[in-house]
C-alpha cells in the first residue's frame, strides 16, 4: 500500500497577548495540501521559548525526517537573526523569530545530508541560504540597483501576487524544460 506523502512545514512562533503560538500561513498549507496533493505537517519550533525548554535538536531532527518525504520552507513576517550570518547589529530587532531559526537551520542541514527534497520561498529561501553558509542583506531594497520586493499591503492578495518581473532560467535546466522557456514572468515578495 502506498503511503500518502508527508511534507514538513517549520512553524513560526507568534505572540497573541501573553501566549506564544506555533503555526504556518494558511496559503502555504493550502499550496502543499492542494497544490502538491501531499499531507502538510506543521512542525512546532523546538528551540528554547518562553514556556518550551530546549531539546536535543539533532536527535529530534533525525527522527522527524524519518517520517517526512520533503520540507517546505515557507515565508513569514519575521527575519532571520543577523547574528546567524554576520556580525552586524539587527536593523529590525523586533522582527525576529529565534525559535523558528533554531528549528529551521539545523533541520535544513539534516535534510540536505539526506538529499531530501526541499522547496523554499521567501523567508524559507533565506533560511536555506543561511543554513548553507550564505549571508543576507537586511534591507535589500536600500541597495543601489536592487529591486524592492516588499509587498504592497494596500493591495488585495490578487494584486500582491500578480506577475511583477522576468527571471532568466538556466538553459536546459529542469524548470526551463518544464515550462518550455529560458525565462519566466514571476513575482517576488518579501
């Protein structure tokens, strides 16, 4: 009997009043469940939190990955702590999620060692980059000749997600073969 594929989605940790909650954006859960037709599994952040004690992440990650077929690293309103990729001070100290960082980065490294499929978008792409030793610009929109990818929160979802610019694909790469072109019109939000 074939098992329904399970894809893990690392959770964000957000505060509502006095309590912290672990979760993921519904649009990401929907993409995994209905777009990819696999079972999404929201992975609670296991790093030290207000009420949660630290766990042995290496052992936990190995046991968790034994039960997953892939990882989906979603976007989030939070940013990765700069101390994880540089010695810069944070320009947005109130916009970090250290519990997600402590879950995602080691989990990505463990999944990469297993050659497990990973799909990363928005913050997830940044996590993948940092987990592999890369760095980030905290405010890329302030760098000359870089595009401003911030979402316009005055638009509805259709307006926010409309195609915005072209990207060049690797010639004869998997994606260019799939769509039959070496370029695509896309949207990049952050």
